[in-house]
């Protein structure tokens, strides 16, 4: 197992920031402390990456890593805006960004990650998406390359991340449906292995519980293998095919799923929102242009990228090296796809 900056700090009985300042030659550190930290590092076999040596070079590479499943979505408004935020933050600091896809399979991805770890031009990495194997993320962490996760987290491993308050957002939007008089509320979600989508499912259940409503298992359907419009359509059709009592509202874990749900509901002859209300999550650009326009939860995607880029820059510069989990607030956006409940089917 590779020795990390945490190991050096613990053995030398100093803070993470002190170790960082010693190896980045930054700040006022006593000679005694410097010698102690360097001696402990040598004893443990710690090899810091010399980022400061790159300051006078023209290129400082930042890798944006996607899984192949998400690589097709780079141009999607969600991931596109997140990456725009990363660029907005890092380009002024003369970093050069590049994009890399990995397969989501640990054996194949190890080869790619090992190459990145050996590349001395890489100043830091941002990983986005849920289906990147845990051991791959930990391999990067152990290499001491500054790392930030977006739309994913391994907080139990103290890895910096920028995530949304998905539970609160889902709870708020489902409460909106309940306030409109809906009690028969279905859920169409994505794979629960996706941390964000799992949290939105938890928010859905919390809202029902707080309102004293019982979750009907026949009104819950998960998209497979992904979470796009087609899978949302299939998930909705599965609900209506397997229940004797149709829901009066559907909460979808993201907007593409919601669009598929709306397509299915219309094909089945129901009117939106007169007979069935639909709400999504993410507020993608298309949401306000659907017919009817989609009630959803707004995620501040550009800001998410800015914060991820800012945090990565801080880690590279040795500023506040203690891991940080940034949780971004989200806002319900009420549009025309939801309305007061008029009847139960």
C-alpha cells in the first residue's frame, strides 16, 4: 500500500497543511519541523509529487475522467455545464485540461490509471460519474495526485468531493406533490448504485413517511441499464402494466427519465397534469420546453464545476489539504407538469 501525506502527518505528529508546506517550500516552517517531516517521509518511503517545479512551465495538465457510460453524455447540458465551470475556474490559472474515458471495469481501468499516475505533467484529476470502481479511485488517492470527485463521493475514504443535496431536493419536490393533494405518488429511478439517484430515492421515501403515506411497491420502478429517456419510458410502462390502481403523480429521479415517463403516460391516454402530474430532477435545458413544461429540481451545474475546479486548485497549491465535502443546495422549479390532484384512479 502506497504511503500517503496522511501517514507522514500522523507519524511526524504534525498537521496535513504542515507536511504540504514543507514539500511545497511554502510558509514559515521551523528547520526542526522541516527536518522531522523530511526524515519521517524518508523512513516511510513517501515520495511527494513536485507540483511546484511545474510553476515555471507552460503546461500543467488537469485530467477530467469519465466512465464510458457517461462519456456519451459529455455534451449533455448537465455534464457540459459542469465541465464549463471547471474550465472557467482552472484555465485562468494556466492549467491545460484533457478528457479521458475509462471502461468502468477495474482490470482495464488499472492500466489507464497507472499511466496517468506516472505522468509527471499531471497536476490533478477530477473524476465524474458513479460507475467508476472504488479501487480505481483509491489507487489515485494513494498516488498522492490531488483528486476531486463530482456527482459521486467516497467520503468514508476522506476524498474531496462536490455533490448536490439530493435527499433534500427530492423531499421538497415530493412534498410539493403531496401539498397538491397527491397521495398515490410513483417513483421512477435509475440504478441505486448511482449515489445521486439513490439519494433521490431516499428523499422520495422520506417525504412519503413524513406525510404518513405508505410506499406502494408496485409504483416503484428502476431504469435498467441506464437512466435515459428510453429507460424512463420502459420504467413507467412497467408501473402501469403491473398495478390495478394508477398513481396520480410520478416523481422521476432525473429529467431524462421524466421525459420518458411523460411519453409513456401520453401514449396510455392520460393527460398531464390534469390526470397525472410529473416531476423530475436536474432542470436540464429541455425541461422548460416540453409540453407541458416540466416541474423539476434545479441543480447549479456550472457552479458545481467552478467549486470542483477551485477545490482542485487549492489541493495542488497545498491550501487547506484537509478533505472537504461540498454539498450544494438545490431549488424546486414549479412549472406546468404538476397540478392539484383531482381524482384517484
